[in-house]
């Protein structure tokens, strides 16, 4: 796993954020999954699969994030695969991961019950009893590159086109499809479905192709971006492809918090200098107006926004 995925996975692994991600996409923002109902599972496991001849071979699978959601007597396995780049075989890759997750469950159930004496020959052959049950696995593919996802989103999308309608009908009937649950982080439309800082981050990612729009968005959400935790700061660097730049600019810390606005100080300064000729000045005026309503002085506003007093006075007049 690359350094980028490590930072993003660590950020997404937070139980509140993880629950919010699944609530937003599975339940359209309704708070169905509660953070306290989530339990961490091992991300790495070796599974032994026995073929018809009795030979066993090991298969290793590594999930980026996987948690168990236990609600009352029900249980679901939730997994998330983070992708910095498009994976054109993702449907098959994910299908394998989910299949191995089910295989892991079957083996675990058998290990727990194999000491029972009343086992039929069919159950022994299956290594799974008639009354045994496994739990559903739901996997989200969290893709966060600037480029829009252009790969297949299901197994059928990887097949060549079939011109014969009868053949296509046969394939549809007898070849099960497999669809990935794609989260293209830069193209999330209804960000209001999210209740953690996923809302601010998804909104930011929609602006990252334009330096000007990104500046404006961060100005509007300064309350959040001026004090983010270190894990969020590192994830934002990956999302914006500014890992090295942010490391150089991150010279202001407030305990365990990082001032993202200060980290983007160079961009911010450029925006102020050019603000008289474009829409960034309007954003600054909007911020000044809000802070004046709170009773702050020109000097206090200048200190908060890191802009000289003369610029604040000039923009305030307009």
C-alpha cells in the first residue's frame, strides 16, 4: 500500500467518519449506522482453499478498511477500498475480495462448530452446515484522484460488446453481474447528506481543479479549515496532490490541530493581491462583513485573515 493510501485510510478509519460515509451513500444521509456499533476487523488474513483433489493453497487478501457493523441481532461486514488511481479491473478485484471475505466467514463458522457430532456427510463435505449462516459484505470503492473515474463499474462493463441480441440475452440470464459501489470523491453532488467533515472535504474536492475556486471555498469554510487535525491535514494533502507543498507550508500548529489556511498562505496572499480584479475580493468582503457583525474591529479582522489593515479598510468601504 502506498503512502497516499495510508494517509487516506487512516483518515477514513475514524468510526464517526466511516459511519458517515456509509450512511451518506447507503441510506442517503439518514443516521442508520452509529459509530459505537462498529468494530474493527483484521485487514489482512491468509485463507487456505482446498481443491477437489484435497490440496490446499493459501490465498492472501488485504482490505484497506474493514469493520463489523453489529445492530441488535443483525450483523453486516462493511469494507472500503481506497484508490488513488483508476483500477480498470476493479470489478473483478473487488469480487475476489468480497468472495474471500465470505470464504473467511465460512471457515470461521466451521472452526467454531466442527466439534459437534451430528454432522451429515454433505455438511462435512461443504465444511458448512445446513443451519449455518454468513453475513453480507458491503464494499465501497473510495476513489479520490483528480481524473474522473473512466473504468468499468461492473463486470459486464469489462466484457466486449455483443452485437447478437440473443447472445446478449443469454449472457444476461446466465452470467451473474457484479457491480462496484463507486465513490468518486471529487464528484459527490449531495454533500449535505454527510454530517461529519466529509461534507466540507467533498465540497472542497469539487473545486480542486481551479485554484481560484479552491481559495474561495476555503475562505467560505475558514472556521473548519483553520483548525483541522493532523490526520485530516495529511489526507487533504493527498486529495489536493500537494503533499510536499503542504509539508513545507505547515509551520503553524495549535497543539494537535493544523491551520490549513496558514498552510495555504502563499495562495492566500496571491488571492489578496489579485483580489481587486477578480471574484476573490468579493469573498473577502463577505468574510469582513460577517466578522464586523460580530463586533470585531478592523485590526482584529486583519489579524484573523492575515491581511494588512489598509486592505481590510479598502474592501470594507466597498
